């Protein structure tokens, strides 16, 4: 185990009862991701949320999501009946050095790269 710089992407999708993907609406008008009040997660504007401090080996991060709400449009309830919403959390971690960060995540938004470069524990 080692300390790490972490980021996650939240990827919602619908499934049929047999586990196959189903092309339901995953827009924010249908799926409402309710974020926790944590100040540790920063929206990078690139599809990822970045933890704003080095995560020590074996330690958890603060919660990112507090809940997920589904708002099925009126008249489409039957279409969504029996379907399951899944929110995959694509988690990535890299050793806390700028050389590793730049190699693994080469196209970081400037503000996020600066945030990581200024974290305690990043070399």
C-alpha cells in the first residue's frame, strides 16, 4: 500500500433485469446526483472529481455522493419499470509525485494540476 493522489468519474447507466445495458436517459433532468457537503472533492470540469489532499495508504476518502434521485418524466414510467439505475464510480489513483501525475494524467486542467502540485505530501 502507498499514499496516493485520487480522482473519480461518476458514470450512470441503466440495466435490464438480466444485467444488459439499456439505453435509458442519463441526463441530469432524469438522474440527480446529490453531492455530500465535503470540501475535499473538487470538480475538475473534465468529468472527474479530484480529492484535494493526498490519501494516506489504507485510509478512506470523505464521501462524494450523499444520494441519487431518479426523476422519470411523466408518461414514461412504464418504459422504466423493471430497469435498474447503476452509478459506476471509476476511481483512479497515482503515486503522489508530479512526475507520476503528469505521466498518468497528462491533460489535467491547469487549476487541478496546480492544486495537486501544492498538496502536502506531493513531491
